[in-house]
C-alpha cells in the first residue's frame, strides 16, 4: 500500500523506525537495528534495500562510510508533518504548575518558559502578547496644567499608552471636549495605515489653533503601535544546548547562547511569526528553514497563542534537528491551549 506521501507502508515504517532510533541514540542506524526495532519481520537484506530507496529519495542519508543512516531534513519534515496530522492527546500536567502564578502575566510567562524547558530539555522562549491589530479604540485628552495635556490612547486588545503633550495655546474645557470628540469620531476603529495625509489635514483644519495637539496625538498613536520596543521575551534552558554534541562546539553553542542573551534575533523570530496573519498554529523550522541565521543547525518550533482582539504572543522551542518532535509538539500544543484558555476571556 502506498501512503499519501508516495511511500509504501513498509518504507514509511522503516523511515519512522530510523528516525525514532536516531532521536533516542544520536547514532547512525543500521539495517540490523531496524530489523529488531520494527514488527515488520523482514530480513536485514530487505531492510537494506528499502533504506537504499529511502536514501535515493532523499529521506535519509549516510554521514560516513559506515552502513548506518541518519534522517535528512526532508525525512524530518515528513515525520513532523505526519505527527502534526495526528490527533493531539489531552495532557494536563503543566496546568497546575502554571496556575499558581496566573495572576501576573510576567510571572506566568517566565514560569511557562521554565516549565517548557524542564519538560523538553531544550531551550525555550515565550514572548509577551503584542497588539497585532493596530486599531484605535479610544483616545482621551485630559489637562495636566495650562501648558500640558495627557493623551491616553487605547488600542485593540485594550493596550493603553500615555503621552504628555505640550500645548502652545491654553485649552478651555470646551475646546478640550471638542478635540476629544473630533479625535474619537474620526479615528475610532482605524489602523495607522488608514490615517492618510488627507485625513490629517482635515483634522488639523477642524482643530484650528490647536492643530499642533492633533499632530502630537497622531505621533503618539504611531509610537504606541510600534510594538517591538515594548516586547518582552522570557527565555529558559539555553544551557540545555550543551547536552547535544552536534550543537555544543564552541562557536555554535556561543552563537545560540548569545542569541538568547541579546534577544534581538529572537525578537525578529517573533515578529516574523506574528506577521503571518493566518499563523495561529504550530510551525516547525528544520535546518535551513530556520529564520534565525545562528540556528541553522537546529530545529525551531514556534506557536502563536491569542488573547483575543488582536493580541498575540509566541512560544518557541530550540533544539537539535534530532529533537523528540512528538514530545515537543504535545508540550507546545498543551501550553498553547493553556495560554489561550487563560487569556482569551471576554471583557
């Protein structure tokens, strides 16, 4: 029987056995090992022929002159895709560990990163949720004194930003009320991309001598929507990298550790993940698929969790290409569901 991936059922079982054995041992896998590892009841010669076919198809490769084979990126990809098609099992051991500190998001996300690292033995990261909708919900201007007003800007996801604005002309309570009405009537529900020059010109004209306040408010809105500066990424388990010989040479390990310490590359990874509007599931990057340059020898698994109303964050696991994908995907899906359930609440 040929599977939907174009491989016979026998080849799929042998490929699965090669990958599972290599994940466990980190050593090239030979036909004799596979003959003991599977329930196919095939001779070593038959398994060798099937493995030769799998190698020709690019699913496994021979790293040295030995008879053993290891999975290729293509082989890992097929294995991961099949795992992700399977029904996720309900697991709950992480829930109790997370609920203790669910009252504070920072503590919760730090705890989530630690638990995930402990649970998988890989390096992990969890980003704070960011506003991905860029929609203005409400703007409130209030007097501080005769020379300053404070602009309170509420964005999608109830993200709140404050900015002190200098005023060139004194504002009466009546004029302040008119500016509030003007701003909210015009800008409510709009994204920064929809605020064009024509709209700005009309707002300034209607604001009259207080047009500079409009300019400063729009600058504050633009600043509020630049979410990257406010993004926090909590990491854990970076030193787990040293547990895997293929990643623990000085240069590779140091580059990965630096990426976790400086976090700039992790920020770029999160930004790319959140930029995909249809990405609400789990993504697996293997080898050269990885968007982070210093992690080309790794596999990177990311997932998006949602708070609703445009608020999204990212979970990430970084490990060797021979990571235990089945366990990682289960752990990732579990954490994703936990965060979704905790945060996705109606106001």
